C-alpha cells in the first residue's frame, strides 16, 4: 500500500495488490448520507488491485458468475455485492477513513447516469478484479513451501517498493508518500491475536474441512457466528473486521509499529 502527496496538492495511495489514488487534498462536503453530511478528506479515490479490494468488477467479466451468500452476510441488508468478504473489504475501510460511505463503485457497474460525478473528478472508481496480480502465476496455495516462497516474494517486493518510492521522492521536490504494509499487518495479527481482538487467526470462518479451506465458502456452506473474532473469512480473504482493523492501523498507528512508512496515511493527508 502506498500513499503519495506531491507539491501541487495531488495525492496517490496504493494498496499492496491495490492502488488508491487521492486527488487534490482538502476537506470537501459530500452528499448527505443517513441524515448527516460527510466531509471527504479528498475529492476522489481510485482503486486498482485484486480480490482483496474488488467490489464487484469480477462478476461482470465473461465466465464469472456473481458471488452468492454467505459472501456479504454482514453487508448492509445481508447481500452479496461481489466483495470477497462477509461485509466490507479494505478498499471500503480506507475510503471510510477518508470520509466516504464506502469504496467508489466498480468500474464495470457504471452507467452514464452514475458516472456524472466521476467525470467531474469526484468520488473515484474501483478497477480491482479478483485474480489479478503482477505475475501471471498469481494464485493462492495451501502448500507450506509455496507459502514460504510467496512470503519471500512479498518481502522482496515490499523492500524494492520502499526503495523505489524513496528514490522517486528524492527526484521530485515536494513529493511526500506513505507505504502501508499488509504483510506486516497480517504478521502482527497472527503473532499477537490477543492484542488485536482475534481469537482465531488460522482457520477460515466460512468453509469446511481442515481449517475450513477444503470445501470453500460456497452457497449453503457452514460459517462461524463470531465473525469479528476471525482473521480469515475464507481460505484467502480477511473478514470485515480484519479490513477495518488493518485500515485503521495503516491510517493512524504509530510509524514505529511498521504498518506504514516513512509516515502513516493520516500524517500524509495532513502534511
């Protein structure tokens, strides 16, 4: 995850397998929601990434059917929206911290009527789609050796990203940025579940078989009742609680904890 602010007031935020772009800083009043006005910290958010931040694009692609319940069981009105979560995902959580109701809409869901504000540079768009990645081989695996290799790849990528951002900042006077690490977040959550309020950081909440990952989170699958206690919703994706806690840590936790560097997202916005 990366956040960037340059001298002209533009800002760019990238989420690990996702990218959130915050354009032109400043407080802006949003449309009324639930009887109150929201104040957006940025005019728009743009999201690029995979299923961790997909809000429905994947279900519009040829050959893909829409996700069904229990996906979305904790989303308002208990409805499946294309999010690979029991409710909101991290794109929603970051967007809400920026003053929005949720993530901007899925690009493939847009119509001429719903695109009016977007064309004016407001709200933003979510381009993320499940299964996308920087490598053709991007896919989850439960094999220990594959997980170790994936972890090493993630560490290498994060290290290279940090160095690249620092180099870019030195070449662009006035640029400020923040790199958030979901890798460090999940590592901390699994190592210190009691500190983050999780009781289960190993098994999937929705699914069946060993650790709940052998049959997958399919319609009529068994799912846990204490979803806020679980780190994982299915065999790959975090619960809504994980997204909310992770977003808050990247947004405002002390930099010394390693969730964001060289400053956190809140410091970036106020800089």
